[in-house]
């Protein structure tokens, strides 16, 4: 049972994991996996379950999962606390900013406050 919406956990591929994000694309899953493994977390990426009202696919056609669930084996992990608590670092040693986490910026720059940035 989750403490709140920001601290969910579940079994992914038979391993108890704190959920980082649900229903993410393959590119987003790869980004999160690389970032979290760089910070020492063991990451589990599992295909998201199909929606209940799924359109009928052609017979014999293999459908690749459209979305994934990303989790870490440290069940005390909270993505919100990790980003805002400045606990995560990029591969080049910079602190992960919210814009970097959301993949709005290619380089994490926490020296300029978010309210002064021109987006």
C-alpha cells in the first residue's frame, strides 16, 4: 500500500520496487534507467499491462508494449524527494534539475533559478 500518490510500490518482474514512473515510452525508460543506475539504484523496467479496452489487433501480429513501468529496488525511493532534495546527479556530476528530469533541458543547470529561465 502506498503512503501517498508520490510513493507507490509494486512487484515488477517478481521484485518489490518503488515505482518511479508509469506508462512511459521506451526512450523515457532508457533515460531514467541510465540516470538512476548512475546514482547507484538498481532499476527494473517492465512492460505496462495493456489497457482494459484494447482495440482488436490483427491475428498473428506481435504487438510490442507501447509503455513501460520504471521502478527501483529501494522501496524508500521517491522521485519527488530525490529531485527536489537535490539527491540525484548527472553522469558529469551536476545536480539534476526538474527541467533535466522532465527532459526539457539537455544539460542540468541549477545555478539559474527556474523562475529566471526563459523557456
